[in-house]
C-alpha cells in the first residue's frame, strides 16, 4: 500500500469523528457492513473507488478523502491493461467479386485446448475481386451502410455478434486503402478508422480493455494518416472512457482535456468537457465538475455541422446526453435526488431497439433511486435492466449492475430487494431467460 493509501483509514476515522457519525450510521449510509468499515479505518482493508467516493460524499470531504485512494498522475493505470485469455474462434471469409457476386465460406470452429465452444469470431476476412476505381467507388457506399447497421445492431445484441463483422470490415478497408487509387484512399481509410474505433468499443463491452485499447490506437493511426483530427481527438476520449471505467480519475481528466484541445468542432469539445466532468466527480471535486458540465452544455447546445452524412462520433441513442452525464456526476458527488430527477425525464424517450442505451440509463437510474431511498422503484427498474444486460452482454453496464447488487444486498430487509436480487444474480451469470411475453425467469 502506498503512503497515500496508508493514510486513508486514519483520515476516514478523523473525518467521521468530526461529523459525529457512528461506525454503524456511516456504514449503513454507504451500504457496507460495520465490520468492513472498521477494517478500512484500521488499514486492514482497502475500499473500492466507489466506496471511497461514497464515504467522501457522506462526510462532505470535498474530494480530499477520495484523493488519498485515487492513483496520482504518475501512478495512472491508463494503458496498463490486463492481458486477455486466449479466445476460441471461428474463421470465415467473404469475397466480393467485380461483377457484384459474392461468396461466403466458413472454415468452422477453432476450439481451444479446453474444447469449449467458440465464444466470438477472432479471424475474419472480406476481400474484393479487384481494386479498380470503379470497384472501390461501388463498394464504399456498401461499407458506409454496413457501418450504420453495425452500430444499430450493437444496440440490441452482444459484442460476440458484432465483433466478427466490424473486425472483418476494418481489415478489408485497411487493406483496400493501401492499393486503391489516391482519389478514394482517404475516404476508404477514414471509414476503416471509424470501424476500428467501433470495434474497440465493442471489445470494451466484451470486457477486454486491452483489446479495446489496441483497436482504439489503430483507429487513431488511421485517422492521423488521413488527417481526420476530429476522429483523432475522439480516440483520446475513448481512452478517457477506458480510464473512467477503471476508476482512474486523473487519467480521465487528462485525456479529456487533451481531446478538447485537439478537437476543432464543438461536438467533440462538448463530449470532452462532459468526460472531464466525470473525472472530477470521481475525485469529489464538485466545483471543477460543475464548471466542466457548464462548458459542455454550452457547447452541446450550439448548432454543429453533421459533416458528410457519416454517423456522429460518440453515442447518439441517449435522448439527452447532457442530462445523463450530469446525473452520473450528481450521484457520484452524493446528490442522488438530483440524479433521479434528471434521469426520469429521458427514460421513455430511448428508442425501442436501443437496449444497450436503455440498460445503461436504467442502471444509473436504479443506483440513484437506491441512494435516494426509493427501494421499491429501484427494484422495478433493476429487473428491466437485468433483462437488457442479458440481451446486450455489456461489460460496462454490468459494472453498474454489480454496484446495484451490492447496494440492494445491504437493503435486503425490503421485500422488493429480496425478490429482485436473484434476478440480478441470474443476469450477471447469464442464466436469466426472457419469457416470450416480456417477463423474465431464472
């Protein structure tokens, strides 16, 4: 444990005594046991970032307490990813001929030494019959439409469905860009960069941050090659998001600021300001968080050009991204009632097919409801989120659902919490089976 971390327990005890709170009272307020809180204060246990931030908020420490546990800039975990285990694979190819005909060939499953069934396609190929200008010009709109459809597909299916498709398209376009006529090369490689960025996002959703970082770096490389500075800036935001989900507040802020500096357009600068606000919220710095939120809201409210018709960079399925990010920050800062108010307004405006966005929104709403003491309503929302998690297989949403399970476990004197906890557990283990008419079963 570093010197800063060794100071966390004594400082926590000092601030608790200053607030005249008992161990039992503070433990109940942050949904942990009295014995666990005692171990934290004695330096026998290290709390998670979420618990540290919750303790900071309840004791009104203004980020000072959480900062003792957060990694400093020199300790940033950004870029330090766990290596992923070998993955079972299926190999297949898709060949597009000059005359418009196509062939699809599956080479069958490649199983691991354990003999498990394939988890996701890892090796794919799409090839074009020729690289003449006419072929490229005809193929490019097809791949542009595929990109839109893959993004839509990713909203209501898991990464294992989307990854084979986006991986193959990225590799094909990258290869095509090397030999295509100069007049079309920029457009081909730029689209390859968009596919690579989306593939990185899907790897993050699959729970492999190392692969997500590799694909995001590939997107940045391709974007740099064609001079797409907005996409380069957005890849910095993607790295900031990876840091955010690792509870690395300093890296989140630093990368978001770098993205805002690099970007020329208002939309990316707005998204960067919002991501910076989330980093400040992790640190418990409410003033800096609100300044960044205000800057992002001002930028987001200004009209911005949609460019050449490509899908906008960043998420587009949440109806009010500003409200969602603000609510995310308010909950982290210990203001759950404000978060509930913001999230309630957009809950029913999410498109029916956008299960991933609905799960993300619902998970944050359920967490805020628990913190605000609205347990019964939180459980209703939680059951809906559990069904969407099974559908989308989202690692990032599961992060919130695990928090939700922990919060409801400490509130299991409520009948609604006792009823929904097995549903949440089944969802996290993949054993929740949707009913034909919209319910769910374990």
